[in-house]
C-alpha cells in the first residue's frame, strides 16, 4: 500500500451499499468519542463512494492524537479497497509511480542507515510492500533474505514479475503463526491506513528477532507544505488516512505498543509536496503515554494556520501565459522587420 495511490481508489455504487460510518475511540489513550473535538472537515477530493462527501478529522482532547472520526468500519474499508487502484494502473503512469517510489526508498534507506545493522544474511519483511520497491532497493545495496506481504494481488504480481521478489498475499498475523522472526521490518506508508495502529505495531514487535529494527514512514501532520493549500486540504486529509501522526504522537503510540524509539525525523522523503516522518524502533517495554501528548487546541490552531499561510502564499500565474509569450515573439519579429 503506497500513499501516492491512496486518493485514486474508487468503489462502485454496488459496493457502497453496506458501508457504515462510525465514531471511534482514541487509539492512543482510549478516550470515547465525546472527548474528541473537530479538527477539520473538508470535501473529499473525489467522491469515492455515495453518501460520504466530506472527510471529518477529530483531535482527542485528552491526549492530542489526530484521526478520522467517524470513519468506515472494517467491512466498509474492505469494500472500498476491493476496487483496487493497482489494477487501474498501466503503461507510463505505472512506470512513473514506481520510479518515484524507488527514489523514496533510497532516501529512507539513507536516513535509517545509522540505526540499522545491514547484513547479507539478515531476514527482512516489508508489510504492505506495494510494488516491492523497498525490498528491491534493499537487496541491491545489502542483500538479505527478503519477503513482502501485500493484500493487492496486482501489486504482488508486479513485485514478483519485475523484481523477482517473494510476496505473500496474506494477513501479516500469519507470519507470527508460522513462527517467523525478522531482523528488519518495514512499514512504509501503511500505518496511516489501518483501523487499529496500536494492534499492528504490537504484531510487528512480536515479529522482531533479538536486536531487530522496525522502520516506519508516515505523512507528517506538522509539516504541511506550500503545495497543499486550504482550497485543496483533501491532499492532506483523506478518507483512507485513518491516522495523522506527528513527531510526538508516533513515538507515543509505538511506546504504548511495546516499541522503543531510536530515531524519528521529518523530511521531504516522498518528494510529493509533503514531509514524512521516518522512524526506527526496537522492541522494548510497553509504556503508557504521558497525557496530554499534545494540546488539541494548539494542534487545531497550528494546522489551520499552516493551511491559511500556504493559501495566502499560493503562487499565481498570469492568465493565458502561453498566448502572451507567443504575442511577444510575434511583436518582436514585426518590430525587427520594420
């Protein structure tokens, strides 16, 4: 699952019949919906399904965590992802996305290198591996026994045929049942899509071999870039992004899930007009977050201020720029002729 594709998925009207939107408890502190305040409500970039014209994002007043609420239940998301983006991609568009993702993976590997011991015999798994770009880049640099887990049959097929990777089309919990343990686990642009982030992180902690590392990449809510404007806030807030992380809330959720933070950094890893958080974790004790992790009022004010600031500095282009250039060239030639 890769974020470049997230706002492209569509679902047929038939698949939308059984979708149910429901409020949720906070995944970080467990507070009830009546303790959640509205952060922002924005139109969905594309009306992915009937009856859901807006994306409603809440901020927990107890701990400051930000997430989508109400949102679809698991059955609704299963239907939503059934009309798979990967199956709609072909030709040059797919090649461009894969090339962009390969660049992202190279930057991520550079960033985490000081915190990960790469060995030719290491066991590596990429959970939600998409087209397989991360595993391919890792194998080129360091070798290793690499495997991916990806629920999209089309993406898994691409990874096998184009990179020669082993990709399993199964739930990641099956790897735990099989007793597999890994020296390095990747979770790239996936954590923001799941319904229970804490549960997934606990699962991945159980998959780490002694001394193993978990590498996570998610969009950074605190680093909204100028390319994202108030009139296009749906580029930040999407119906498929159930969580919105910062440098404070991501380590807090990881700590609650039994992961110790080795590094967390924000940067333009995606080169897509946004900043991402890249974090490295290792197995540790479960640590209850010190509440509040963030102040929800300050969080809302900060997000709205960034969106407003970037809207005010929105670059403008004169109308009919191409026509103006042509006119200037024609006039220039006429004056020279005279």
